[in-house]
């Protein structure tokens, strides 16, 4: 499953970069985040409760950061186990670009979801992942005191 | 596979149910028909500590006509909707939709309220409730509130219901004689999740439709109405050209998203197919 | 957290009292506690129909119904409905049309068919096919099952019986 996107956040790049690396900001931004801790400078562990439709699956996950260029970009490898529900594995790349109004956060993600979640939860996996990513950025922007700005050319939601 | 262990309680009143829900918080799940919930629990995709069985709550039962308003309780089953004379007379769109919902054994237990509360994009009732201008009646810790269907379905599997709310009933304004309806659903096999669907009503005078309500489902994250297509054909004589124009407009205005088996482009194409079929059927 | 609950229900005409874990679904209760092996488990998701039983007169998925929910209810399985004769013409017709091979789906098929002949006595072949599309069969290819049900609808409409396949049955 691929998930690529862009979000325009009304905050300057250094603040956005700082926020993405701040465990406390992440704790409040990740929907359903129950626990999060930095084990090493480039390793984060987290427990997240995913709520999508009837599914309530608690994932224990690991995030490994690499290719870190401060205020610019980094790569992430992640894996999570949802117990009986299934597992998720993937990698992501995040790039910050200056933009009018703030910072453009560009992300690309490749993930595979296995186990039962992948089989019967799989029907709307891409739409669900997109929603989780959208929710994350809404909360993240709110944490930074900024907001999500509409991208030029994107349809205005009624 | 078997569900993980949980406790079970069956409150006698709405107040008691709301109290239990507030107390147990995120660890509780409400069970009504259970046709989605129990499948989820059997697969251990959810492991609540307690199930709160709301099937005894009288406020959630029954189909009543109250003046110009049809009240459908959240606990009304799909089969009850199919068999109801009141529904056949005042909301025939719903009766037409029922046979598309899963299979009989599931319809005998599954509920109107359950389908609305989950807000599955492929579900029939959310789309029908939008088309019929339903108002949801919700009870929570701070009392009763009403939410129009158009404000109720917010995002993928996301409705206005908070985790301590209970959907009690919906109110639907009654249709009068000149209303025509059309329910279309495409699925790979009978009873499967919809690939694309349309719940449509309008007032008809000859081959002119007014007050059109076209809600597409299983094409986006929520049911979506084709406002521009509705406006285009409102009050005009429906000929081949106008139908073709409406199809183009609908395909352009509805943002489709892919699911596991169908691309966004396929869904976009089907939006037009369903609208054309519905329009031709409604003026026939 | 396995606090058991006491339930009392009628199963195939007999009153039963038991203590069950809330998570035990009705078919597991019927099979494991009451040793009624008629209803089968296929998918435990409600899709295959092998678990279909009757509760308070209507067919339901036994895997999507908890034993605790059946407290105070009337439950009927293929065993009870055979004994009462309610399925007699359907069963004869199934035999006559070779509508069973391994038999795994048959209990569910008979239960589903029994509600069809009650609710839609004028069902067409197409409507029969739609009705039983919630019951999966891996052996027969379905046509024989549809033939058997259509034969019962025809016979009932004419006030006739299905001729028994086995004499002195």
C-alpha cells in the first residue's frame, strides 16, 4: 500500500522539524497514541490504538529514523504488531520545503499490512491510512499553534 | 477463531445504558444486532472488556408515524423495515434497498441504527438517510440532541456520535404522492459490499423532476450527494441530452476513492452509469 | 474475566439452563454444551451460512449471536425441526434431487430454505437463488439445491406432497 501526500502547515520549518522530533508533540498528534518513548536518538517505541469502523486494534510499534538532515528530511522504517489483529511494516520519507504561509510537509509511505487486518480490514486500507495521516497532521498543526492551510488547487471541502 | 473474554450486561433503561457506557469508557462496546460487532470480536479485531446489550431499550424500538414525520427506532431490524406497511407507504426507498443488505439471516438481527452508527461507506442506510433528509436523535451524558444526516456522516467510519453517545432513532419527513424513487446497487455477488450505489428520490411531473436528491454510496469515504447534477436537471424536461449532461456533471463533481477491488476511475464511471439508469427509471 | 452468566432457554422444545461465558456464541453452546452437531461452523464471520439456526421463529447466524443473548428465547436446530416434521418435504426433496454430498452446508441450507418457503411461497427460481446466496456449498454446484427447493414450492402451491425417496421413511 502506498500513501503519498502533502500538507501545508502555518509554521516555520525549524518549528515543524522540532515538532516532528518532539516525543511529547508526537504523543498528542498520533491518533490513539497511548505510550511513546525515545529508546535511542534514532529509535522510538510507541503503543497506538487504531480505531477504524468496528476495528479497535492496539499496535505496539517501532520507528527507526535514518538519513536525517535537520530542517529538511528524514527516512523512517516502521514495524508494528497488532497481536491477533495483524501486523504492519513499511518505510516512509518526510521532506520539509519552504512554502508561502509556512512549511510544506511532503511524505511518501510504502506499507504492507498483514494478518487479519490485511485480509478483512483491507477493503478500505488506503482510505483508512489516508484518514489517519490527515488526522495526524490536523493534531500536529494544532500542537504547533499553527493550522492546516488548503493547498492551492485542492478542492475546497463544503 | 474465538472472541477474547468479555463481560456482558443488559440494561433495562436508556439512562442505565448511558451510565454504564460512561463508566466503562473506551473499553465497552454497545451491542444491538451484533452482525458487525460479533464478526469483529470473533476475529479479535477488537477486544472490549464489556458488551452493553441495548436491545431492551424501548425508546429505540418501533416505527411510528407522527404527523408528517416517520420515526424509525435505532433497534428496528432490516427485516422489520422490509415488512413495515408504514415504510412501504411513506419511505418506499428503504423497502427497495433492504434486499441488497447482506442475506436474510443477517437482516433478521442487523439494525437500522447499527448501520447508521458505523457509517460504512458501502452501507445502504447512511445513503438513504441523506437522500430522505433524516434527522438523527442522539442521547449522551448531556441529554438529547438532533443532528441532520447531512452533518452526521463526517469522514470514513466517522459520525457525530461520541464514544459515550447512543443513537436512539431517526426522523424522516414523510413523502407525498408525487415522489418517485430509485435505489441502485452494484455488487459482485448478491449480498456483497456495494461496488457503487445510488439512493435517489425526486418529485415528478411528467418527464420533469424537481427536488432531486441523489446520494451515491461506496464511491467515497462517506455517502455523497451530487448537488450539481441535481441542480442541472431540476425543473427541466429530461431528454437524452440532459441525461447525458447530468452524467458528465456527476462524474466531474463526485470525488471517488478506490477500494480493494475497484479503482477510483471505475467508481467514477459507475457514478454515471447508475445516474443514467436511475433517471430513465424515474421518468418512465 | 470469565464470569459466567446463567441462561435459561428452550432448545428444540426442551427447557435448558446453563452457565456460559459471555463470549461463547450460540453455535458453540449448541454443539459443545448441548451436543447438537447439526449446525456447523465454517467462517465464524457470518458469510458462509453453515451455522444458520432459528431463534424465536427466524433464521439467524448462530456464530453472530451469543448464548447469553439467547436467554429467554426459543432456539431450533435441524435436529428439532426434523423431529417436528417441519423440514420433512424439504428433506425429501433434497434427497430426491441429490442436493447433498458432504452435507456440511445442508443444515444451514435447510434452515434458510424453510424460511423462504414460509415467507415467499411464490418465489421464482431467481429469487430462490438470491435467497440461498448466503449459504455456501463447496460440493454440489448449487443447482440441485435450487431444484429441490423449487420442487417444494411447486408441490406446496399445488397442495401436494414430495414423494418419499425411501419407502417406510
